[in-house]
C-alpha cells in the first residue's frame, strides 16, 4: 500500500530542525548542570537555592535534561507528541532557570531565551508535525 504524499507535510523547514537542535543542546546543558550540582558542591552556592538542597536540584536538572533529549529527538522526527511536550518542557525549563537566575544571571537569560525561541517555533510551524 502506498501512501498519498502530502506536500505540506513533506516540506521540512530548517527552523524546526534548528529548534530540535536547540532542544538537544539545552538538554545537554541541563545534564551537565545537574551532574555538576550533584557531584561538585563547590560550584554552586547551596544557600542561594529557593527550595530543596543542591543534590535534589541537580537531580531535577539532570532528569529534565534527559527528558529534553528525548523530546528533542521527537521534535526532530516531527512527532506531534514532541511538539506538545516540547512546548511544555521548554516552558518548565524557562521557569526553572528563572528560579536559578541568582546564581548565573546571564546564563539563565540565555537558556530562557532559547526556551522561548523553541516554544515559538513549535507553535508557529504546526503543519510540519505528524499525528
């Protein structure tokens, strides 16, 4: 059985691929941040955290980074679930870095900007995703 080609969905814009690459990059950054927070307590100030301890914060960022890698792969494959979860996870990550802004303000703003860009691309290029 051959499927009928859909010319709208067969076109792949580079901007969605770019958003997926950004998602993979942000996920890798969160994995690195999480591992550093869990294993090198001298890197971050534990007293400046808004909640929990440094180990819990590191584990949370590590898990979020792993999820972001999976969602980035789903966005790269143009899965609808990747689009939906991508917007949710990018929003949660932006909020997490807003809580983290006291430690590294410039880094947090860069990550939040990347998250907003990801959300924008995923929302605007809806026709590229498959159900």
